[in-house]
C-alpha cells in the first residue's frame, strides 16, 4: 500500500524513524521470550563481533553501517530510531530482523502467512528538534512508560547501554544528564508536537 512513510529515499548519514505493526493489529509479541528474541536479532546485526549460525556461517554484520539510537517494543508494533551511515544498511537490517522474527514466530505459534501488516514504514528525520521529539514519542508510547521493560529509556537515564544501542547522538543534545528525563516528562510540550508526529506516522 503506497504511503508517504514507505522508504523512497536511501540516504546515508540520515536518521529514520522506523515502525511496523502486526497484521490486522494482532500481537507480534506474546511473552518475554518473544521480546528477547526480537532484541537478540537486533544484537545479531549490530554487535561489534560477528555472530555465527549453527553451521558456522556468519550472519550479516552491520556494525558501523547503521546505528540503533532508540527503541520501544509494544505488544502489536515496534518503533526504532535508526541512524543510517552507509547506503542500503537500513533495508538490509530491517529485512533481516523481520524475516527472521517472522520465521521464529510462525514456528513457535504454528502459524503461517504474514506476521506484519505491511513492510516497515520509515520517516526521514531532518532536524535535531524533531529528532528529540520523536525519541520522546517512542519512549512514552506505552502507558507504563516509566517501567516498560522493552524500551531504551533506561539507557537515556543513566544505565549503561549495550554495544548494539548508541543513544549518544540524542543524549549529547542535552547539556545536563537529567535534562532528557525532564524533557520526556514535559507533557504540555509533548502534546504540542503530537499532531505533527501522528501525521507523519500515517495512521500507526
């Protein structure tokens, strides 16, 4: 289905807000293991060290070609904020993650057919102002965003991030360590940006 948010440009050194939801809005994660498997797939592609399958064949390693700066996994959809360094890295990453996760899901739940509603959608982020607002939108997507387990928010508030997550391009925009937490909690400012963000999401 055509959308203004389907990637039409493949631009290096650019931020993309990437998201996808389950087919007919159905759940894509049912338990903790499902969330962990999805995150481990991200780790597989973005860790410094290359990982290998059971036959000793290396998986594609995209470390240094694309960076994950922010994420939130929800029961029926996910949001990723990615910084593409090399051209074509974004589609390679997303194709690998979504294909592998769909295979895992269908095997575990004895299902078939498309897991995701469409291919992923992506919005190019063109300014630092919009970048930080998108990061906040992603982090407070869950109602229980303070305690949501499958979000990068703790790594913005002091917890040491894993090597496959690199939030520094956003956190360095806030001079003091606690400023990001204050920014996230500023609901009035968030509401002022929400209509613009939802327009770009093309009916998430």
